C-alpha cells in the first residue's frame, strides 16, 4: 500500500480502525531511534535535534535492548529549565530525565485507543514491538498525516477549531520562550508580526551546537532569541480540503502551517480524523494528481 492508496472500506468509522487497517504493511517500515539509558543527556539532545518532528519524533531509551522510556523535546527542555548549565548535559544520564509511562501499542490497537493513550500520556508518540529481538517501530502524530492524505472528507481548514497563536519577541531570553511553551503546552512559538517560528527541535539544535563550539556559555536560559535559528512556517491562503492540507504538511520539515488567524499541527489532524464518523469519506483519489484510483 502506498501513501496514495485508499483505505479499505470495512463499514467502520476511522476511529474504530486498527493501526494495521490504516497503514497495512507500512506500519513497521520505520525503526525507532534509540539511546542507552546510561548515556549522557547531551547525546539525546543532539539526537532529538535531528529527529524531533519526524515520524520518529522521540528517542526510545533502552536497557539491555528493552524499551524503558522515551525522551523528546519536552523532557530535554524541561531539564534545561531546571538545570540550565552546560555541565548538566554531561553530568546527567538519560534515564534520569526520561518519560517512563510511554504508550506501547499493537498492530491491532484501534485509532481511538491510540488517541486516548496519547491524551492520557500527553505525548503524541508510541512504540510498536516488531516481535523479534526487541526492536520497535514508532507511531507519531506526524505519521497520521499519511492517513489524512487519503481521506476525501467534507472538511476545510476554516472549520478547524481555532488554536491560540502564542508569540515571542526577538529580544526575549530563552527562559521566557520556554516558559511560554510550557505554560501554553505548545512546541512552537511564532515570532511576533511575522511567519517565523521557533520550536523545540530548533532550540535543541542550537544547544547542541553551543556544546560543541562555545565554551563561554554559563546559562542557556540567558540566550536571547536573536541567537536562535528560526524557520519560516508555511502560510496557506486557500481554504483547502483535508487531503491537500495533509499533503502540504507531510512534505514540510516542520509540519506547522498558518491559515488566517490560526495555526495547524499534526495533532489537529489527529483530532479531525478521530471525529470522522463515516468511511464514505475515504478517498479513492490520488492526493497528488486528483485522479480516481
């Protein structure tokens, strides 16, 4: 099954379909990125700077090849808030900051149960055991864009529940930026009066760079936003349907789009899919060329 193949009609709503129904043999194509629990935090910081916001999204923490936790932007930035010195990146082990109660799901797990797990854990990431040698595959909110690309629903961007746009100023210190992220439970902030943004991944990338190249950093929280690398978010002006919106987001390194006065993330796509009640909405059209398949 390719990304543009229709989802098989089973008479059930999307929320009742299993992960195997939604992804078929592609479900475990990707393997989790992992780190040993004894490694230092700086290793996880560098790894998350590379993988956060991909279908991998978080790093799986292993103990003798068994998954015992995950570490992602939330854990690493929370550690920086509490321990903002470079030394703490080298003196702290990954197991000391990892999130232990992460969801482990199966191929037969229903989408609605996956969403419930994510809502309870407050992490839109889970692992699926491959069934041999303790290998795992990831399932993330971003991966659900592949499902959205194959849905032809009576949905348009204008019908999305409006998300509050949280902004920062270019002279704000990292301390204020992190406070805004945690207070508003968001991984991205928009630069005031622009379409540039900062994310957990971009912050971790800068921290990783400083650890390698700068010896005079004493407190990461004092770093001004002007020193952080920003990205331009995708601005959408048309009231697109779900499949085209997901296609645009899926092609982006940072699946974060701006439409009028709201921002849309992969988590919003997950909530939309959870609300789809009829399989009659499933597309039989290629999301790229629009031709019937």
